[in-house]
C-alpha cells in the first residue's frame, strides 16, 4: 500500500553529492541507494503509528537487503530504542545508524543488536550528514551519488513510500540489481585498456569445474576471454612446453547490433554509467552501460553471468535491453566460439563439429590430447507473450550461434535468457547426450529458478565462511573477495583437480598446483568446508605415482611431489622461462624445491587433527606420509657431527638456490617423519604389511627425526635460514622502497644470492606453521631478525607476516602487512594480477585474520580445545567468523573487551581456552547450542561465563 503523498528526487548537479528527496510529486529512480538518510520521529502521534510502523518494517527489509540507513531523530536514545528494537531485527540492525537529539550523538549497533556510540567530535557542532558521509559512508566505499536523503519536512508516510520505491526498483531490476552493500561488491567503472586484463582476472566467475575470466561479452581490442577447465591440461607453446590448463571454447560471447550499429565500449560514440560489478554474495557478474551509437541511438544494456554452483555444468547469461530514445531493432548474437588460443599461443583444439541440437546449437570439440567437449546453448525471451523476438541458428567452421532479432520499444525492457551447458569426456563417455539432456531439463525450469538455486548454493557457503570485521571495511571486503575466489575455485568432490596458483582466473603459472594449495589455501577449507579440503588432499594421493616417479628419477626412494603439478603428478616446472625482456632463465625449483613433500604431509596431518577424520590417515594418508618419509631418509645423510643434513635445496626463499640445510625444509621434513612414525604405528599389521613398513624402517625414521640438523643458534635462539646465511651481506631492504620492480631485478640475481635478502617468509613461515615448537622469545627474535630482510617478492609472504606479527602483538606491523595482503589483487600491488588472482595470497589473508587477528589455534597436545587469543588491530571493533572444528560449528566474535564463542552445532562439547593472568590457561567445556564469553582484564582474560547465544 502506498500513500498519495509522494516525493521526487532532486538529482545532484554533480555525481559528488547525495540525492535529496524534495517535493511531493512522483519520483523517477534509476539506481539503487546504498545509504538512506531518514529524518523524522519514529513513533509520532497515534494517527501516524500505522505509517511509522510501515516505514520501520520497510527499513528492516532494506537493511536486510544490504542497505545502510541513518535515522535522524530529535528524540533521545532511550526514547528511540523501543521502536527500533521492535521493528528491526538483530542482523539487519548492524547496518542501521541512529543520530539522536537532532544529530548530536550518533550510534551504530553491535552483533547483539545493542547500540554503540560513535565518537562524534564536538557533539552537535558538525552537520550530522557531513560527519556520517565522511566517517561511515566513505570508508565503506559508498559514493555520495549512492546516498538518498529524505529531509525533515516529510512524515512517515513519505518515508515509507520512498523505501517502498527502493524495494520496487530492486524487484524490477531482478537479477541485474547490483548489491546495495559495497562490502559485497567489486565495482569496476568505465573502461581502461591498461587495466582490462587485471579486471578480467578480478571479475572471474567460477564453480570449481570451470572458471571464466570477466571479459566484456562483446569483446574489445584488448579482451582476453578464457574459460578454464579445471584439471584438464594440454601442452603450452612456452620455451619449456609444459602442460597448461585447457581453454574451453568461449561460451559467454555476445554481439549487440542496435539499429545496425555495434554496441561496444570502443566503438560507440559515448558509454555512460558503465559499471561491471562482481556480486560476491550471489556469485554473479553484472554489467550495465548506456551507449549512444554514431546514429544517435541510446540504449541501456544490462547483463548477468554466472557459473552455477548448484549444477556445475550449467552456465547462465541474462541480458536486458532498454532503448532510451527510439523504438526499433536490436540483434543479439549469442555465440559459442572455438576461436580461442592460450596466452602461450597454443591452440588446444584439434577439431570442432558444430551441430544443430534438439533445443539449440551445440559445439563439439576435440583437443589434441583427445578430450571431447560438448557445449550447448539455448537463448529465449523472458517474456515470450509480449516480446517480439526471433532466433535463428548459424553454424560456422568453429562456432555455433543463435542470432536473435528483437523489436524493442522506447523505454521498455526486453530481457533475454541464455542457458549454456558444458560436459567433457572427463565427466563420462557421452558429453553430447549429457549436454542435450541438461538443456532439455533446464528448459522445463524457469531461468529465475536456475539462478535461485545457484544463489542458494552460494548462501550456504557464505554461512560457513563469511568473516565480518567492524571498523575495517576495506579488509572485510578484501576478505570477501578472497573467500569468493577460494569458494569459486574448488571442486569439493573431484580429486582429479587441485587448485592452480592463480585459481581458475588467469594463465600465469599455467594452472599448475604448488605448495600454495596445501599451506595457504587448505587451512581455509579445513575450517569452513572440510569436504573440499579432503578432496584436495586426495588429489595428492591420486598423483602419488607421479611423485614416486620423480623421486626415482632423481635417485631417491619414496615420493617427492612435483614442485609444479598438473594432472598426472609428474614434474611440470618449466626448466626455462623467458623474462619480460626476452632473456631465457633456467629454473631450478623443479629439481631442488623439495619442501613440497613435507608441506603435503603437514596439510594432511593438520586436516586430520582439525576435522577428526582419522580414516584418511589410515588409508590414503598413510601411504602419502610413509612414502614421503621414505623420500626424506634417502634425501639427506648423517655427517661427521652425527646429525642428519639435507644439502642442495631451495627453501621458500627462492632467491637462494642450491643451499644446504634450509631450516624450513629440515624442520618440515622432521615433522613429516614424525607424522609417518605415528601413522605407521597406528595402522595395524595388515596395512603396515601392505605398505611394506617394517619396525626397522620406523626406527630409521626415528633416528633421522631425532638427529635432524635444525640450524638453531643456542646463544640467540635464531634459526639460520640455511648454512652460511648469517655470513651473507646485509642489505637494507627498506631503503629500496617504494619500488615497482622486484628487488632481485634491482640488485641483480648474483648480488641477491650473495646477500641476506629473502624473497618471502621462510623462517617466518616456519614460525607460523610450527608455532608450538618455538618459545615466545624464539618466535619474537626470529621474526624481528627476518622481517627487515624480507623483500616480499612473492604474494605468499605478507599475509604470513601479518599472521605472525598479530600473534606477537606487533599491531602496526600486522596492520601494514594485512593491508598489503588485501591489496595484492584489488590494488594490483605486485603488478601482475593480469595473470590471475593470487590464490595463496587470498588464503593467507584468511589465515592472517583467523589465526592471527582472531588468534584461533589448537595445540598438538590437545586438538579438542580451541585456543582463542585475539589481537584486534587498530580501528577494528569486532571480528566475527564461523569455524568448523572436529565436527562442531563455532561462531567466534573477537571484541575489544571480550571474546565470545557460540557452539552453533555439534554432538559433543569442545574445549575453549583463553590466557588468564600471567599466561595461565582458562578453559571451559563448551556445550553444543550454547554460547560463552571471556572478558578481558588487564593482562589476560577472566573465567568463561555462559551467555545468551
Ligand atoms: C613463490 C612460490 C610460489 C609460486 C606460485 C613463487 O613466486 O616463490 O613460493 O609457490 O610463486 O605462487
């Protein structure tokens, strides 16, 4: 129900100021407000009560949809609260702000729905709107043009109408509506040739089965569209022709011809309001643009693309066309194109066979390696009753397309739906039949329902993963970006594929799998999506034969995993690469970077400890741990000092090659041996016999583990990164910043090798992984020694520094590294996001927040107790995150004065521990369904108390 008194919106003179609702004539609204500022009394007189409650109810709905609202009232907090508490639910209330006493005091609401005062300088002196825009809206990334102000003169019925219209507009936009909450959106506006490749990476949509870069659907002179098929490889055309991820035919391609003129960013006369938005909550790529062609026809086009998370073979595309100043004809070509090449210049496809399918065209292709693919498309009108559209099929030598001709009417939206299906011979023997079946089934379901299933699947993932950070919206958004890509890139039940260094978003590293997966990403899955973590570990079991072959080839026993792995597990590290200036550089990692075997073992063990999945340790895991242990005992040797040494390796710091006794490698190898010993002792005779393990062999592992050289200086507690490191030249890394080039390029490879400049966390990485092996002094001393020597030449480095610095209580350092990690892709601060997002960096951002800032960890001695030692960084008012631990779902809130843990789900209690005074642990057995809080006192926490969940 709407009242007759309505208001109009005064568009701002420039895009820099808010829009104000001013008069009482009907309003024209074109884009959604992200922040609404509502003046007025909340309770009002009795006759206005109904309208007030309508307004509050609508405000609740808008807040739940991600809008921010600032209510400005003349009343006091006490007077205003009852109406708010009665109408606005607890979750949406977090996005509500309240300015009381006419704007003198401003409040937000915490996770329990309680008001929290915001420090407003000179109470009342500054205009509340100016204060709010600067302090709250701007840090959230809300532009003034996304702010709608309803001024004082209007009563609740006008406010209710404005809110209703906002909701109506959103409903009318349907799936094309961008998220109202900027912390859930990555928005790229305009078109910038120089940034286009980077943007394509950031806006990738994926579902673990495939990933599509966020290229412009109609292309541009620089567009590099690519759809990667997870786990499928073909040879590259690089200097070393290693395998690279297969690039499928382009399925999302569209061509728009408006009254005979092409709609494209580079050829139209003007393109206004051109935005591409990654809606991370719903897993959608949205686009909007208003283009005017040379003939003066102005058209607004919106698109939506998604790779379904509920059916990974389904890809959806929606198009909305609204002529702004004409009625006429628009032709839309929806193309399946086999005209694709990889960045290395390779064409993976040996042949194509375009066909007429039962419901739409099909493109069948076969790679040189024999992979068969079938891609089908079906384009329909969203409203066949009233929309005039005719689609013809056209088959070319390597393409199949639908050409749809639409008669469009001035100001009216014509909407097209396209459903694309994709199967390959990796999914079974008959991809063509399967894709046809999929299309037929999809034809019986409404497009919105297919889209809804996908959104529901994303919602389920976010429920298990989303991290909220009050007071640091940039980091919160960057985390969502990280989790979006991590969720999108994993296949939770196909162990034939793991995750490449750049996920499914770009061609750098050719889709190869590194330690990045186990050490940087797996922890996130372990604690939010254990099935996905298990599948990733099973990939290492499936590729164990490749690891055996590599060990054998290099003269060792057991299994040595490929430094870079693809489908078979054989080594795929290129032996040579070409530098940006054309130099051919040898790469030794494939021969010498052996810590990967111990990294896999570490991840496996950590997974089993954190999930309670003992089965994997008895079965596939046992084989991995035993085979990798066998490798280590043959990889090193006992020397005259009676200790076991591992020579000629590369540690995480790749600036130093062929070094002896890299501390990281030796310590991790020792862990690997310890895990193997524990497992070999527990698997029972039959399994031990099957794996050929004898008591003598276990004894040998024990000896090697016990006498492993660890490089620890007993005087200082420092670990020497590798033998001779302390004697190398000290270089003040900070003196070279800011820099845009890697430090090894500035110093030259030779000098870097002879210096103490460290590429990335190496000893610091070890601290993060084996925290309980080191004393508090050792952790601190080693961090303080290595941090200034580290150049962060890899995206894997800053996140781990943030984690360790936060745990050590080095707040400013942790905040700086967290910011650096958050900007690797979103700020392109390594300059190479064009090659894809940095998946390990994304995983390290989550770890820095979960394990560093929130301070969550378990100890080897007690995996059934979660230790919570939060260190909120400057500005942070709350960090909340869900966490799975040994079958329980927990929700942790780290607050300035307390920690709260809610055991949301589980069948048995779990231990929670905080540090009390002088480090004494305070623990509680937390029961499922209940919530607990420990309040902070000066130098520790008080005992846990039970609280309302
Ligand atoms: C890093 C490695 C990493 C690889 C892939 C290299 O630059 O040094 O640690 O595994 O990139 O991300």
